[in-house]
């Protein structure tokens, strides 16, 4: 990312390619809170804990300005609002305040036609550390970061945020699988109990697969069957085709049912076409 003109041309090229190929409008995303500051491109994102201390008006103002800036550069998804209270990147260790900050950011972005995503369900620890195990019960998590997500699901349903899951384990709920491969966590808890019907997206499955000791292709298929709708690949372009082929084959041979595929397509389409973003 070298200049605004270069970035605008790059994102326009992505959209034009999708249009030419008769594809749906693409998500074009960045994690705005973690974006390295480039003075010629974008405003600096204030340190989260400092921003929290400045109050919700300051949060709203920064979110508004950065959303306008992102949209001008051709992005339509801020994939990362850190709503966990235990991370180095957290805004606060107060769960109710974390929910209010997440709601404020999401609504200001939505007002400027940019989607958001929440990191990382179900929280309760520093979930930026892949492969860790969280010794906590579901009840204790619902008194902690689980309450943040529950409040945000209710408060920002109309803004269609994503929720991100990653490769940590909560053995009290699923002793055998990380969150991103866990149907008891994604489908039974997040969707059925908390009522989240939006898009669930994984963190980088290259990392998840390495931690789990399985292939990236198998990881992708298993996370979709657990309830995820989209996967992230961050590093190696060769994995994009491999994962696409694996998912296509899984649908063809019935490992991923058409009904399961349709659920994810519906969620993604509803999100993409809401509010004409």
C-alpha cells in the first residue's frame, strides 16, 4: 500500500473482475484497528485502551472518520473489532463497556456503508494466541466475554456484523476440537443458544491447520461442517485453489451437504446485499 491512488486502483480492479465474471460483489477487507499507520494513506488508529478512556464520543468520531476513509479507498469490511476483554488489543476489561464500544464502532461503520467483524468468540482469554486452552465453563464465559457477544448480537443485528472464531480450545464445551472446528460451540452455542444468524468467519486456517496437525483442506471442510460460513487464508496463494477444490469436492461427494452449503450462501448473500454496501 503505497498511495491512495494505487489502493483505489487495486480495489477497483477486484470489483471490476467480479463484475466481469458475473460474481457477487466481493468483500474487500482490512483489520483497521491493527493496520500499520501510513501517513500518506490513512489516519492512525488510537491505542484501544487510550481510546476507551477518551469516551464513546471519541470512539464514535474515530470510527466515523476511518470508515469514510476505508470506503474512499474501496474497502467495505473492517474485519476486526476486538471485543474480547482479555487481549493485548482490548479496549477495556469491563464487559459491558466492551459491548458498548463494539456497538458504537459497528454502527458508525454501518452508517458509512462498511461492515465489521467481531473478534474472537467466545473470548475469556487472550485469543490472539493460537492453540491455547481455556479452562472455563460456559456459565463462567457467559459472565465474561460471552456476555459481550450476547449483547452485541442483540444490539447490532441490523448492521449484519460477522463473528470470527479461531484455533483455541475450550475443553469444558468441546474436549476434542478447537473453536473453529467445534459444532457444539459454533452451531449449538453461538447460533442456536445466542441466536446469531450472521456470517461466521474463521481466523487464518493455515495457522489453525498447523496447530491442529491436519491439512488445510481438511480443516476448511471441517470448519464449514461445524458451522463456519467463510475461511481466511493469509499467507500462501497456492492454498486458495487447494481449499476451493477441497470444498467443491466435499459438496460433490456429500461430505458437505447442499443444505449446509445453502445456509452459508444465504447468510453471505443477505449480508452483502443489506444496506447496498
